[in-house]
């Protein structure tokens, strides 16, 4: 079955596709599905609210089940910032966001550099059914960008599951899927999708 994803981020689509493929789900970008999605304004103050706004808008525009995720990084020292504003933290791209985060943490000791990657995945169906799941990955922020994989804050984020030895940007796709915030939220969402299919 085809689902549409409310993003233009190919890497995010690929990440979701790897996890949902075993359910017989094909995840399509709008351009692949031949539809045009409205750029939904993320007016929510929580990841849950923004994920629903995007999924509901995408479902309405396409007439297809739509998956959206809202994700970001919550840094302890910054009181949970940048949080829902992670993608637009600096007003620029990933590189500018990473540079701004490093500036904000300049001089901050190791013990205070804790952070969590957060992802909320939401699926909205044309019949109004809504499924939502949250995943978190704890870690800490490094002092420089390391690694070339992934996207966003991955070159700065050391997940605790790998003992703080590697950044997210140094992990293989399989390693990242196993422990990432999005891997966790989408696996939980996949479980809900499977249960919903069985109930029908």
C-alpha cells in the first residue's frame, strides 16, 4: 500500500521506508505520487502538534494515508532548546544550525552537554483515523562536527547507546535505525499501523 510522506527530505523518506517496507508499505514523496502538498505552517508548540498538523494537511491534499514526523534536538543546558525550532534554529541550513549550537555551548563542560533527539511520527488516514508515536534517543553534544552521514545535528550528537564513541553521522544506516529517535518512533508507529490493519 502506498503512503505519502509530508516532507521533501529524501534521507528522511529513505529512513522511514527502510522501517515500514516489511509491512508492505511504500513511502512516497509528493512528487513521486504526482500530488502537490500545501506547506503546512508548523504553529504547534510541541512535536506532537506539529506532526499532526503536517500529516493531516498531507492527507487532505493527497487523499492518501499520510505520515509526517516532527523532530529535533532538545539540549539540557539550553532548557530543551532548540526543540521544535531545531530545523529553523539559525534561520539557515544544517551547517548554520550546527555552528549556532556550538556557539551556544561554548565553554560548557561535558557534564552539562546532555541532549535528546526527539521524533514524533504521526499517520492520518482519509477516514480520519490518527496514529501517533514518540521516540527519543539520549546522548550529548560534542565540540566539533564529526562524520559525513545522516543530516541535521547528526555530526554533533553522540548517542549513549554507542557509548559516546561515535556521532550519529558516523553510524551506518542500519546502526542509526536501530537506536535513533526516528527509528524508535516509526517502529512504534509501524506497530500501530499493523494493529489498525488487523482490526479492520
